[in-house]
């Protein structure tokens, strides 16, 4: 996935640290691991500061091992001229599921359509960060939505959730997304089973 992130963005470094699976079994472990039916994007405008702080904390803490495969120096994130976060989503189950992913065309979304909110201890992992909830526009139909209801396990969706270049100019840097109920599939027949991860892309 890091190789794919570099290919899609042209970045100098791409870092993937973890992943999230969503399924009934995962949701039983923690409610945050159920499909999210809130229209949202994962990070607010100040996310670059959090990325830089966490990377520095990892470097400063002798108990934390920074992945050596990146061969990054301590100031790689601090001095990056641009930071982009790509999110990848894959289906792990049958092609037709009860709660597939829908994505909104960012070109139809205005920055003011989003409101920041604080997420604390997501899925029991600790920590705190700001995400965005996206509200329906006053003009009916302005947001254009897309879904891929027949995805196979060999396909991947990639979408941008953060870009410091767009943040700087006050543009829409996020991609609203949500789970929605496919009316052709009764809940649980089959239930969604998916995996997602994020790549932090650095430009020197």
C-alpha cells in the first residue's frame, strides 16, 4: 500500500502504521469498529501538527521503534513541504454487502460544509484528534455521491482525507464518506466485512 500511495501521489515517502477491520465480529469488540453511518472525514485542518508531534514523540521515546523500512531522519516530517493522507478501502467479503461505502465528490463540497469535532479514545486506542462531520448543503443535490456496491476482494478504493497544500489555500482538502444501507441487501445478509488503512505521504 505504501508503494501504491507513492505511485498515486508522487510523494517521496509513504508511511502506513496500522489498519482497521470492520465486521460484526470487530463491532462486538468495540462499537467504533462497526461501519460508520455518519457523513464525515477523518481529519480537521490542523492534522499536520498532530502528525509532526506524534512522529517526534516516537523518535524521542526509546521504547518506540520507528519503522526502519522508511529510512527517515528525525526531521523528515517536521521539514516536509507537503503532507497528504490517502485512505484505502477494500472489501473482504461477498461483492454485494448490507452497508457499503459511499464517497462524495470533493469538487461539489465547500469547506464550510464541514464542522470539526473531537474524537477521544477511538476504538479503545487512546489519544485524541479532531475529525469533521459534513452537513447536507442548503442547495438540494449539490453534493454528488458515488458508491461501488459490487466491489470484489481484488479492488481498492483510494481517496484523499488530508492535504496541507489545499489547507493553506482554504480549499476542500477532505473527502466526505459514510456507510449506507443498500436497500437491495437485508442487514446482515451478508454483513459488511472490510479493511481500511491510511498512508501518510511526505513531500520533501
